[in-house]
C-alpha cells in the first residue's frame, strides 16, 4: 500500500500543472454549485420571510378605473368604494370570508404632546388589520370592536412616534392624551411594523376617522381573510364572484379587472413560489453541468496518464504485475485527486456562503414607503454540500475506471513498443 502512495505522489509531482488544472476544475465545480445554491436560498428565504409577515389567506381590495363601457356608462369612471361594499363582503360571502374590515386615510396632521409634535397621516382601520399587515403591538393594545362601535377617540402610535413625543419626558405613552388638529386622542397602544422605513401612520378606529373628518360612507380599501379557498382555481372563482357583487353596486362590468383591483396574497404567493421553483431548478442545472466539467477534466487527465505510462505498464505486466494492481493504482490516483480538490472546493464554497450571510444575510431594499428583505440566510445545508462532494468523488472514480480498464487490456508486447 505504501508503494502505491509513493507512486501516486511521484506521478502528481512530475505533472504538477496538469494535476493542478484538473483539481481546479473539480474544486471549481463544487464551489460554484454551493455558491449558486446559497445565493438562490438567500432569495427564497427572503421571500418566505416577507410572506410570513402577512396572512397568506388575505385579500385587499381597491377601487380602480373602468376600462369597459357598461349599462349605458362610458369607460374611465373611478370606482369609489363605500360602506355598502364592506357590508356585502360580509353578507354575501359568509362561507368564504372569515373577517372583513376596511381602511381610510386622512392627510398628514400635527400630533402634539406638550412641546413635542410630529406630522403624520391618520389611518382608520378595523381590528383585523393586524392579521393582514405586519403590525405588531409592543405596548398596550390595538383597536378593538368596542372602539369601532362607540367611535372612540383612541389611537395606536408607532414606536418611533412614541420616542419623539414621549422620549424626552421619559413618559409611558399608554393612557396619555395627545392633540391632533384640535381633537384629543388617548394613546392606547404602541406598535412596530417590520419593513417600514418611514415614520408610520397613526392608527385610529375606522368609524372615528370617517365621522370626525366628514368622509361620509367612503373608504379607501377593504381587507379580509378567506376560508376554504385552498387552490389557485378556487381563489380565482371567488375573485370573479366578488367582482360580480361589487360590480352590481357600482354598475361596472364584472369582467373589467381595471375597475376593481384585488391583491390576493395567496395567488401572488403561489405564483412567486412557482418562479422560485424555476430559479432553484436553473441553479441546480447550472451547478450540475459545472460539476460535469470537473468530472470530464478528471477523465481526460486519466486518459492522458494512461497513454503516457503505457510503456511503464507493459514493463510491470512483463515482470508479473497483476492487472488488478494496475487497475487499483489508476483508480486510487483518480480518487485522491478528486477527493482532495473536491474537499477544498466544498470548504471554499461553505466559506463563501458564510461570508455572504455575514455581509448580505439581512439585505433589505428601500422602496420609499416600505422596506422589503431581498436577501436572507444565503447558506447551504451541510448535508447537501457533503452529498455533492461525495457524488463528485464517485463520478471521479468512475472517470478513472474506464482509462484503467484500457490500461489493463494492453498486452505487454504492445506496451513495450509504445513510445
């Protein structure tokens, strides 16, 4: 066994450049596969984290502009949603809508406490807002049904707003009264929302905003969660039924998608997951072909090795060397080169993904009104890295087997005549 290792060492030492180039192809194949998988996982993990912050079975509805004439009315009309649409959402779809609410905004106004003030918009919401949006109460409570029913003058402020208004006084904001355009509101909660780069709106009961600021029965959007809709097809049928009901209220064509904009997070999620699946497949295809290039490199180098050592193999066989010993010598050399450089490529690839995780592991993109995570945890499971390396070693062994079998079949007289 020691003789075999000495011969392998001697062969590698005599052909340093060739061995290095062959090993580099192997290491590069493993390295690129791990890095590509890590980068793809970073994108996929970021998307999944962004999606987990909102209920996937939620739909948000906005009024739009009609694009088709209907019932004697021309196209180009703006559809202003109102309380009737919210009521119909709950009454017509009791078997498919779990809980419905609405939102309504009031332009920025000064909100003050003592000498401190901020200028923010007011957002009227229902209690189900926390189920649909990434809003988490960190102190106090959120808007409840009693606030809606009694039109209470209460508000929930963002933690950044609380810091501005109450930070210098070191005062707990819960229970304090603030002034907003001459109206006194009691602070009942403080919230945080991940992914928001701006000082967030002040939240008050929907009914309070609609009453105090003379909004009539209008609203900006309807938000609700669904139940029993588990496939894309079921969600699409529900959307068409919903357009029919709301279309009857505002006299627009139910097939006019421009008149009513529905943001169905379930169908959006499924479409995005399909795209992520294509991305993952593409990464694997590129990585596997990169691995194949390394395997081909090992096979070629072993063919060249057999050809160069044909004379030597002839002498060995003439002196009584068994074919199995020659076969074993070539295979072991192939395995040594593949294993050593495959391990180097695996370690380098894991090191690269760890560096990506440290440098870009929580990368976010500022989209103006909000931030979205673009890159998260771009690492590869160690089991996958080891499996890829073992696969390459096995493939490298097979790559050395065919040249080895060719060497074994050479007759001693022919080998001795070879140049």
